[in-house]
């Protein structure tokens, strides 16, 4: 390959990591908040798809990308709230409820989103990171989703909040010891419902990134399982919001590898390279989820550790 091709390849992978990693970033931060409270939400795929459809529809109807983002995040919070309320009932399993709501959320999105497959909606503005280059390929690749800086700020705030705020300590306490939380007079269910709803709102920003930035349109295969991958991503990040940032962009880079190679004319193995994020997910689960052991950093009240 020529020097220009190498530059284009690196720019494509880095730019792709930023674009593809944006939904992973928000969904993993939302799930990190949810799991810190002691609840797991496998319905994230439904949250992501429903919020993506709602964001696109909202932007299309209001002619405002930012109103679309807000509508999408609200839709994600609503589905997550339903999950939190159902899981607060006696003898209701988090995992089974999450799977049911994943199917419900995706089905509802597909049904309501059928009229939205053809229309175009306003897009989230891009931040030009390639301003320093005269290469049009580099300039095109390094277009940053304007929501990504918000995601980075959220990661820092969550990390700081878990350690230094009353609300953060209550979330961690509910996740580590429900009995201790009740003994101090706090409602475990209330804390978990609030954390799950807030996590759904954050995850909804990831859905908005899908339809209002990259790939920038609504279709029924928009998510490609990113919501489920994000659950493994949180385990890989050891329930740390800051590590979620690195993990999200790592997965984003893995997902961008195939398109980056194709952009410089490497066509062989394109579909094989597209499987890299899923293979990476399997490898992470194999090496981090061992029978009879609890992962370092895992909240003690998670369903997987009971």
C-alpha cells in the first residue's frame, strides 16, 4: 500500500471508531449505571432500537435534530422505566424481563417505524477533527458526532458521582447490599427504578446517534445487536464508567475495520472483518465469566452473582 493509503486506512479506523463507538459509549454508560444499582437490563437492544426510531421520527416531524435526540432519549427512558417497574415485583427475574422487553421494544419500533424508512431527517451536526489535513479522505473520515463530547463528560460525571455524591453512594449501596440499604431506611426498589430509568435515557442517546448521525437513517437492522454487545462491554470495563469509554471505542474500531479496508480497495474478507465485534464479545465473555466466580468490580446484588 502507498503512504496515502496507509493514512486513509488509519484515519478510517480512528474515524470509524469514533462514529461506530458513539452508540456503544452511551449504551454502556447507561447499562453501567443500571448494573451499579444491582439490576441488569438485557432489554437494552429494545431500548436502543426504539430510541433510534423515536429520535428519527421526532427529528423528521419537528425538523430539529436536537428535539429528535431528546425524544429518542425519552423513549429509551420510558422502556427502561417499564423494565424497572416490572423487575421490582416479587419473583420477577431481571434476565427474563429484559429479554421480553427487548422483543417488545424492537417489535414496537419496527411497527411504528415503517413509515420512516424512506424519509430523511435533520442530522446531528459534526465536529471536524480533520481540519489539519488537505486529504479529503482524512477530512471526511474524521467527522465527530457532536454527542460524543457529552458522552465523555457523562463518563467523568458518573465516575465522580459514584465516589463522591450521596446519590452515587446510594446507587452503589443498593447494588452491593440490599439489606444494608433497607436497614438505613432507603427503598431498594426506588433506587433501582431511578437508576434503570436514567440508564435508559443515556442509552437512548446512543439510539439517536444511530439514526441521526451514523449511519444516519432508520431501518429495521439499524442496531445489529449493539445493545446486547454493550452488556458484555460493561463486564469488560469492570463496571467503571471511564473504562467504558475505552471499551466503547475499542469495539467501535473493531466494527470500523471492515469498512476502512474496503475504502482503500481491500475487498477480500470484508464480511469476515465485519464479524470482529461479535468475536471480540465472545472472547471477552469466555475469559471474564467463569463458573463459580464473581468478576472483579461486579456489584454484589446483580442477578448473575446471586
